[in-house]
């Protein structure tokens, strides 16, 4: 990557992905996210101290795990609710369907 001149004090955006060159915001991370502008030169992103991690494999796995867990929890709660409703009102529901069947046939 080519070096770009930087002012004496480089100002980065809050998210760290942009830096101010005195006239406009420039990207502080290369498009492939392997290089990061440190204010003086392009350095490998993994070697810059204090740089945010570019790979989020752990957080993606945690997000997938949480999503699957919540989905399973919702399925269990819905099945428990349906079971309780059918146990408490099953005879009444069967009676309603029986009455509808008799009314439609007669």
C-alpha cells in the first residue's frame, strides 16, 4: 500500500474506520481489512496496538448460538402453552367441532 502524508496529529473517527487528512475523511482500513492506517503508514491490521479485531468469529458464533437458543426456547414455551390449552379445553373444543360438523351436514 502506498503511504499518504498525514498531518502532525491524525484524527480518527469514533469507529476507527476513517481518518481526517485536514480536508476530507479518508479510509483508515484497506478494503480487504488487512491493512490499517496508523497516522503515518499502512501497517498490518493485526499488528497495530489497540486496533479493533477485524475478525469476529467468536461473536458471530455466540450470536448464532443465542439465536438458536431463543428459537428453541420459544418452541418449548409455545408447545407447553398448546398442551395446557388442549388439556384444559380439549373437550369443549371437540364439542364445538362436533356441533359445526352436525350443522354442516344437516
